[in-house]
C-alpha cells in the first residue's frame, strides 16, 4: 500500500460503479470510506461494515468534513442534464478539496467526454466538472471511459437478448466501441487514486478491443450458446423504448436521461471516425491494469434469464 494514500473516500459508493471500486481499493490494501448522503446507504450492500461519512455534493461544508478524514477521493457523479447544476457539483468538490488539503481527486466521468463542448447538456456538464477539478489546485486524474460492457445486462438491453436473441443498440452498424467492464474501470480508478506519481492527467480509457455491434452479438452468441443478432436502431427510437419501459410513455423530456442517450449516440454515429475507439496502448503505461476482453466478460454473465 502506498505510504501517502491510506484512506480513499468513494463518492457514489452504493452504486454499480461504486461497489466494484470499493473492492478494487480493498485489493490494493487501502481503506475505502463511503461518502453518502444517508448514513445507512451501505447497510444492505455487500459492504455493510465499511466506514461511512456524510458527503453531499450540494453542500460544500459536508464535503469538507468528509474530505478532512481521508487522503484522496475517487468518484463518479450523477448524470444531470442541467449544465449549471453539474458546474455546481464541480465547484463544491473543488473548493472542499482545496480547503482541506486533499492529496488527490480521481473522477470517472462515466462516459466519453470530448475536448470541446458539444452542445449536449449532460456532456458539457461533465466538462464543467472537469474544469473545476483542474482549477482547484489539488492533484487530479480524470478517467474518460468509452461505453460499459455492463450496459448489456441492464433492463433496457438484456431482455431482448434473452427473449428475442437480439442485441438492440443505438450504435450505427460500423461504429467501433472500446467496451470496458465496470470491474476494470474500478481497478483503473483505484490504481489512479493510490499512485502519487500519477497526477494531473486526463485519460480516455476503454477495453482491450474495439467492437462493432455485430462483433458484440457474436461474443454473446458464443457465451450464451445461442445465435444472437445485432439490430442497430435510431438513437431516438432507442430512447423512446427506454422511456416507455421505465415511465410508460414514449415522450422524451428534454432534460431526461433518455434524451441524453439519444443525443450522445446521435453525435457518436455522425462522426467520420468513432470517438469511442480507444487504443489501450495509449494508457497502458500510465495505468498498468490487465483489461478484461468482451469474450471473458460475456462468459461470466447468465444469458438464460433477465
């Protein structure tokens, strides 16, 4: 365990990105501390006994109290479709980090982020958070993942694989994506959080191979023992399907996650070269973590039921 980093606060600890991050930190011999709004948030998780502190990203004073108890922070943040609100997240976190002398912040953006604004509120809000972290004077590492393999086992994707042998996704047929699993992203984040010499870097990350939707369907076919087809659909149609599944309505509200999904994939699909095709060698020296192939990840999933 690095001498400088002994305790790492995890913001978003109880979520599907926070839990594997806790596991990765424990594997490195570091003490993870859950930063949560409710002190009972970890009670029903696989880590009910992990140290817990109150940390509200809308309350700088609560962040300062939490940050004062740890050496570094590793976090993902809620997706919001209000750029000003995202900027407030970043300002609060950056100000608290500066006030407490925090050693490092690691921010997993949870999505692709370009080097310029795209006119997409969720994306540009991520950029406002990045800017606040860079400006606060505390060492930082920003990880920009491509797309999660784990999307395939969500309620808006897995049922059609299980019941209709079809992988439905809003990626155009030739869009190459460096799918990365959440466990690998957690290991990358944990390594960044505890490695003092890795500092002030913004790093796009992805899995070990870039795959089209057809290639993903082939991998799932091999893992499931069935023939799974890929169906590329329009991002707006995909968003309407998601909305109907969750809300019962196909109407897409402007500041909803469904509109955000459609906006992201419409932009990805319109680019002459896939922005989601990330060379793993581009970050291998900075983040020496063995990455999981899609084939390996798919083989660990149960494709027989939702």
